[in-house]
């Protein structure tokens, strides 16, 4: 597939699973691409495996992608400290923050595909996923192995049409959600740091982080936003995100800032902030900042 960069081979950097992605790639739109390879004649159940892998890497951040590529380069005896620069050059963003695209593409490569796989892939693509089937058949010729590689789904001549259909469906879904507030923000911290292009959930995360650093307690923050329950998930001790979430099995980790570097440790307790914020986010931020002393130096602004 053109315009893909290999981030890692046999990637399996996650806890609780020994499964490995054959190739983890990145395209120029900052979209991760899971490439699943099969030597069987019918592809086996590769589409189901690839879906699992796509789900598992869907939350990957740019820093994690850099770390994966660094390990990949080191394993091949190449200069590992060039990993971030190489990725930045590939996606055309030489400096500043980078966010990976939300959706993950899938590429299935096999000598052939069963009807079950092709039917499933066509259905998945109709639901808005981006799955490609590539037939790769080896041939022996004059002592050499030649590979006949052909894209079979979507057919090259129909790919543009199918993309247009998928985009039309996405536009229709977007129209249904019209009216949502997608305002972005910039936060200036008391130490002079600037965080920009922040959605609402990251706006309130950085504000809460600064307010806690000033000595404002989690209880004071809760009291500042009386209409919002469940702002924090907390437990005694200095815990990791996995440990904290294991103590609240009914809570979804996707609804909290629960990566280890996103946790707050206050008075021998560990706190994870909710990332579910709606229309009253700016009001919540204003109320929380009102807990600070005069001259605190923290500011935020909405971007046009």
C-alpha cells in the first residue's frame, strides 16, 4: 500500500494480551493502519483478528507511536533516536503537538480470501470502516520468487466511488449531530506554559491540574461544580491507572483520564478526572478557577 510508514513489526505492547500485530503502520493523515498477514489460501479468520487489533491500538497516542517506532528501529540495528523526527517528517508536522487520527484503517493481506471474509469486509466498509483486502500470490521464476500483488477490496476502479458513498454517509451522520459545540481552547499556566487547540475535556483537565497544584483540594473542586456528579474517581494510596480502575470495575476507563501521567496524587489518595464534559464546561472552569487566590496567573481563551 502506498504512502504508509511502518511503525512496528510484531507489535504487542499492551497488557493482558499476548496477541501481536503483524505490521503497525501510519499513513500521511496520521491514521494508524493495522496490517494482518496470512499464509493460508482463504485468509482464515484474519478479519476478526484485525478488528481486535484495531480496537486495541485505537487509543494510541503520538508518544506511544514514537516509542513503538523507536523499539522497531533498535531491533533492526538502526538509529533509534531518529524515531520522532522520522514520523514528523512523514506526516509533515516538524514541530508542535501531534494527535493521531481517531479511526484505524485495516489492511488484510493473503493469498486468497474466503467468501465469509469478503462478505464481512464489504459489510464493515458499508458501516464506515476502512478495510482493504490485498491478494499476494508468490511465484517461482528462474530461481527467484516473484509476488503478484493485487487489491481486491475495494476494487481500484471502484475505490473512489465507494469512498464517496462512505463520505456521504458520514456527512449525513454529521448533520444529525449538528449543533454540538466543537470550540477549541488555549490555556496559559502560571509557569508560562501554553497548551493550545484543546477540546473541552482537555481544557478542564489542564485547569484542574493547575488548580490542584495551587493547593485547592478535590473536594473544593467538587463543590465548585455542584451540578456535576462523579467528577473524580479516587482511592487511597499512590496507585497506577490500572490499579485505580480495577477498584471500580463498573466504571469505564474511557470515561476518565486514567493514564498514569494523567492521575493526580493528593494527600495519600489517587484521583482520576472525568473526561465527560458537556455544555456547561466553561461555567465549570470559571467556578473552579474562582477557588484560586488573586494573581494566580492562569488564563484560558476560546479559539476562533
